[in-house]
C-alpha cells in the first residue's frame, strides 16, 4: 500500500506517494493560495496523484504539537483529528516541516548534499542539525538515542538576531524600529532578505529600488544588494554555528530551504563558514563540524516517508 506524503509550505504544497521502505516518487506541486484550506489542498493533491491511501504524513510550517494547528506563514488552521476523519485516513501524522527534513537526513545519499565551505569529514552516528531560510526560517535536529534517531520539533527561527559587528548592530537598530522583536527569521528568509536590503539602503543613504528576493540575489543587482547577500550569508553562518553548539551536532549541519540554492555563487561561502566557526574558545570544536547544502529537491517528503516507516510515528 502506498502512503501519501505532503510538504505544505508558506507558498507551495508538494504531494507524493511513497511505498514502505522507499523514497517518494516525483511530487506534484500546488499553489497554496489557490485553496481555501489544507483539506482542499490535500484533496486536490490526491486527485492529481489518482490515489486513495489509508495513511498519510504531512509537514507544515509551524508548531504541530496539539490537535488544533495554526500555520505560521499561511492563513490556515485545522484540527488533526477532523482532517483525518474528513480524508478517511486510518493514520495521519502532522509534523513541523523542518522536523520532517531532519528525518530525511539518514535516508539521503552523498549525491543529495554539497559542501558549504571547505570539506570536513562527517562523523556517522552523531547528532545532526538542519536549518534553512525560505518563506520563513526553520530549524531542527536529529539526536541519536538507545531506540534510534529522535527528531526535534522547535521554532528556532523566532529566536533573537544577535549582531556580531557594528554594521550588523546598525541593521538591528533599524529593524527594531519596525519590529518589536528582531528575530533570525526577520533576516534569514525571503522577506528577511528584503528587510536586510532595505535596512542597509537606509543606513547607507541609498535608494531601495528592489522589493523581490530574486532581484536582490540577481547578478549585477545595484548596491546594497551585494552587501545584503554577504551579511545574509554571515548571519546564517552564525546561526548555524549556534545551532551546532546547542545540539552538539558533531555529525554535521545541513542547510535546506530555497534561498541559498537560488543565490548560487552569490552566496558567500567563505563568510558563512567564518561566522559558523567564530565562537571564541569553541572555534576548534566547530572547525571539525561539516556544513552542507541539501540539494535534494524534496527532502521533507523523504523524511515523512521515513517517519511513516517507523513503528511508532508521531501523530
């Protein structure tokens, strides 16, 4: 029997079918804005896939620990139990999207990753961390234990942005006037890149002519686009280093989300890695931790399939 797996982001919903023990088949992609609620999007996905599975796992952008769920970057709320009944499913797992990506890490191959910064050998069996800027900023980790891996469902993207130099402090002060709380997501996301670009333009008395992350990341974009991307890279590196220290992620830190792949060569890998390691007495500790970019197109779906394969999946 095939299972349904779905990754519901702030912009797109991706659905695929997965057979037990295997990675999912190719995904079908729907625009979330075209549907009034999650149930309508799932039904459309099932229609596209011509499937009637009895088990499903869905990843959503936001906390998923209670029956009533409100998505963070999408105006959808739903009840897990009501959704399961409406779709006629025997089992329905709902997890945070980056928890799903964390579950994928043991199932991905070397071909699904690219090193960020100098190559460092990964250490099998040790804790892993994952974070990634997209519509928002997700964070999670995979921790080994006596019963196998355990994934963490957190909301680390909403922790404080901590400036690392005077220029970053100037950006923080500018954003503090706009946001009551300046979080990492206020910088490390698509909307965050716009915030960063606009703040630097104001600080440097330059016209802020761009209002799309793709335009800011484009080759030849006018100043301060280049400076914004460099700072974005370094803030992401510092956040990745903090997560590695918090989780003891000696097995590696993995970057997901759509922003870094879209930036391509414009992403400052050197600045990212320097900021990742710049933790005072623990610089040597982090120098031994590898950092990777996840290049697999739908890692959350792979993680959801892995989750459904477990004997005691999250529900």
